[in-house]
């Protein structure tokens, strides 16, 4: 039993380390995204078979277009990047 607990806490410790490394940017991106980007489409547009975005550059362009045009969000370049990173890490994986 003790051994199991030891292994478990080791696993938890190492995964939370990896998590802590990425978390601030991704969490920020997720928050911004959920505030401004879910009115017209759900996240299904990012995973559908015939999705339009095929490269990281296209993802960046699309996020910028949707952000400035459709969502009328006034994000700084770093906020925009955190949303791009959030979408890429969770959906597109370029
Ligand atoms: C006013 C409506 C609207 C809002 C708000 C909006 N979008 Fe979009 N978005 C669209 C439409 C319309 C499409 C094209 C969908 C289609 O082709 O079926 C699209 C497509 C996309 C795609 C491409 C999906 C693919 O095919 O790969 C991405 C990425 C995207 N939006 C990101 C965002 C982000 C990030 C935000 C927030 C800043 C956002 N959208 C807010 C209307 C909107």
C-alpha cells in the first residue's frame, strides 16, 4: 500500500511539473477563447473532417481574422498567441 502511494505521488508530482510549465499560457488562452470565441461555433469546427485550417500559419491567420472581425476582441499579440497555442495544443497539433 505504501509503495502504491509513493508511486502515485511521484506520478502526480511529475505530471503537475509538466503541467505547471505550460499552464499559464494555455490557461490564459483557454479563458480568452471561452470568453470571446464560442458564440458562433463550438470547438467542433477545429476537429471536423473538412476543417479549413491546415497549417500553423493558417491557424494564426484565422484566429487573427476571427478575433478582429467576428469576435471584435482587442487582444494584444501575446494574448492572441496564447489562444493560438491553446487551439494548437488541444485541437490542431501542428
Ligand atoms: C461572429 C461569429 C464568429 C465568432 C465570434 C468567432 N468565429 Fe471563428 N469562425 C466563424 C465562421 C463563420 C467560421 C467558418 C466556419 C465554416 O467554414 O463553417 C469560423 C472558423 C474558425 C476557425 C477555422 C476552423 C477550421 O475550419 O479549421 C477557427 C480556428 C476559428 N474560427 C477561431 C475563432 C476564434 C479563435 C475566435 C475568437 C477570437 C472565433 N473564431 C470567433 C465565425 C466566428
